[in-house]
């Protein structure tokens, strides 16, 4: 495994629509392992492949159960993810992004979603996500479509040194 460099705005890969994955061979396995290592080192709760300058539809997310603080964070790797059944109920939360250092913003997201995709071996699966986990998946899938949280934010502001870091950065 290796740490990859996280690219930041205005890197052009962040604005491209990423390609669908069709090859589940060793290169994909290495990519996913490297993304997990890079996300943890950042640290962040999620990472999309375009953030390490790889224009492929791959995301990793690691987040605990907000209803059970004792539970360990759960790791998800999703290939070709799609957001399905977004709840009509929208919730506002404060987001940051490893590719947009120093900025945070309030973004409206669906309160719950179903994420459909494939695991690292190509098998289809789905995840039901609520609350912050749903928010993280929506933020990551946006990255695969060249969309950044600053495009959707109700307001964006500079993170000051004395501020608490945002609840999420990915
Ligand atoms: Ni991000």
C-alpha cells in the first residue's frame, strides 16, 4: 500500500466525470488499498478516486454509527456507486473537503439514501445510509461527477484556526 497525493482545487481531474470501472484486476485492488490508507492518513471520513487524480468511479468511506459512539467505524469501498431512493427530507450539515483546504460550508443533503454499487471484486451490493453516513456518500458520489460541495453550499466560509474542524472532511 502507498499513500497517494490528494489533489486540490483547481485541479482539472476534480471537475471531470469519472469513468466507470470495468476491470476488477490487481490495479483496482491496489487503488482501493491506497485510497483507504490515504483517507486514514489525511485523516478523512471518505475519499473519491478523482481526489488522488484517478478518474475512475471508486469511493471509500469510513464512518462510525452515530447512534452508537462505542461502535467502531465501518469501512466501505464502493465501485461504480449510485445514489438511489434519496429521501425527500433534506437536512443541512457543515462539510469540508480534503480537496478544498481551509473552506467549510453548509450543504443540504437527503436525510437518507440507498447506495448501489459493486464491491472490489465486482459483486453488486447496496447500503442503506442515514444521517451523516448518507451525507458522506452523497458528497463522494458528487466527486465522481465533478461536483464539489462548494457548488451546492448554502454558504461557504473560511475555517479559522480557532474553529473546531468540520464534522466531516472528505
Ligand atoms: Ni470531498
